[in-house]
C-alpha cells in the first residue's frame, strides 16, 4: 500500500545547547505536578517560542487539540480539556438529518461500547499504540447534540479554547446520482443557530468527517465517487449558509495506493478559490483493516506508527509539488509526541489533533497531577527528547527560520521552503522529486 518512504524524519535526540537541554529538563520535572497557566506566556518568556497558531482562520493559543471521537462527547470531557489548556477540541461527529429527522447515514450512529487501548507494531516493527471500539458517530438525538454543542462553546470560550462541531453528511454510494441537499441545509443551519448564540457575527468552523470506516464501505468502492465527494461537499455546505461557515474536510485513508491519496489532495486544491473550495483540510484519519477483528466486529480502524508513516509520506510528496495556493492544514494521525507534531509542522500543518494519547494509562507519563488532557499536553510540550519545545529549538537553529514566527507562520514558512528543509535535515537525500 505505501509506496513512498518519507525522506525527512527527525531521528535521534534533538540537537540542543547544554543550557537549553538543562532548562527543558528542569521544567519537565518542575511541571510534573501540574502546568502553570497560561503556559503560552511562560514558554514565550523562557524559550522565546510563540505557540500561537490558527485553525480554520481562528486564532489558537497553542496548536494542540483533541480530535473528534469518544473523548469529546460529554460536557465533563470538554471542561477537562479547557482546564488543561488545550488549544481546541473537535466534538464527536453528529450524523446529519433533514427537517423530518431522516438520516441517510444512519448506520454511523452506533453507540460506543468498550474501548481497548493496545500496543501495535508497524510494518517496520516499530512499537506504538492504537484504540479499538465499535462505535461511530453521535448516537443521541440531534437536539441533544445542539445542547452539548452550546455547553461546549460556553466552556471553550471561558478558556480561550476553540470548539468545532463535526458532521457526517450524506455521501451518495456508487449507484446513487442524487445528493440529499436537504440534510446539508437543515443540519448546517441548525448548528449555525447554536453557534450564533455565543459567537454572533463570526463564521462557524465545521469539520466534514470522512470516517475511516468508509474505507471498508461499498460507498468507497470507486475512486471516481470519492473524488466527486471531495468536489461537491464543500459547495453543498457553503450553499447551506453562504459566507457563514468555514468548511474543513477530514480526509480519510482509503484502501487504494498512495497515488490516489495524492489525487485526493490535488482534487481539493484544484477547486476554484470561491464557495466551491474547502477552507481547510484535516489530514488524515485512521487506517482501516478489513480483516481485523474487535469483539464480534470484523473490519476495524486503527492507528499507530503505520498511520503516521503513511500520512507523512503522502504529505511530503504533496508539499513537493508546485501548484495552486495551498489549503490550510490541520494534522491528525499518531500524534503521540512533539516530535511527530514537528514532522507534520515541517509539511505545513499549523495544528495537531491527537486522540490515542489522551487514553494512555497515566503510568506512561511523568506528570502525576492534573487531568489526562493536561498530562498529555505536558508530555507533548516539555518532554526533553520527544517534546515540541525541544524540537522547535533544534529546528530553529538548523533551519534558521526567523525566531519571531509563531506556529502558524512556521507552517507557512515550511511549505515555502520545503526543498531547503529536506537538505538541511537529511543532506544525503536532498529534495526528493515527486514520483508523479
């Protein structure tokens, strides 16, 4: 399946001056009982690093967020994320409906059962972690989702944490030619009403979820149909609320070769820069194994190092291309460390959506205080060898990007200077030419 081996990986420990290594080791230990808030101000003062970034054009205090899933479907979870200091959270995916309550994608409303966090090894025998569960989208009523969305917005606003709804709209199958626009119109309009109660006058960010389970569905049996989805979905959402929604497409990993993943990215970027174009991308959610079994279910989505290997390889090939103005990128997929986040940053991602790390056992981390979200954030930022701060200090010296740049600006700089980055990190590889 994976044809392209990423040429640019951050191997070994970060290259730090002795004073830098000492500072970050001291802070890693000092903050093991809990992070000071606002952590962004402290990091700016002590490290000269500006963690500010953006998502869908909205400012973020830091680039780390929680991806949509079973850890973002209850008010107490969002409250813990806000207290921990996450930059953003994407809510559990709601299944779109029309005004009568009909849902063409109703099969995705399966409620969660037991979740299993388990070790996994990649094709290259690298260790990692994945989570298995049987649930899909929001299993409650649409009205209950709107109530949850409203509460999450209130909690997020008090902590300067962006809250984003996620929706699975109708996608026509291989034999269908009609789109159920009424699902797009009704669901988008009702969510926007809720958003406007707390964020009047601002466009609403919205993730369109292309679930990893689509890879095992007959709906994804034809490549032409998937490309049609990518062309039509942004226009349908924009049409439901002209000028009021910023549409993000959460691209899924198909069972096709990597060349088709590149074709999907080209399809999104080739759209006219108007209301037929996605405003941003989320790349890319979990892999799908049609033979993997979990409890009584055959065909399971999974994560781990194979996921980040594939995502980074495809993004590396894509950023090497020259073409239309790039769509802003939020990365997801095996983001269990600041090192992995930095590798996505090098490929132009300005925010990082994690999931499995929030489910790891507490004994996997050094922090003993705080909630699980804060424990994860402490690890993602401050780990002396795997944390984002250590790698930003390393890359700032190696790549010589301007020290005043924030995360969003570094992401843009990396896109514009990719060939130089490849040479600076791995001179023996140079800038690999895209195989297409």
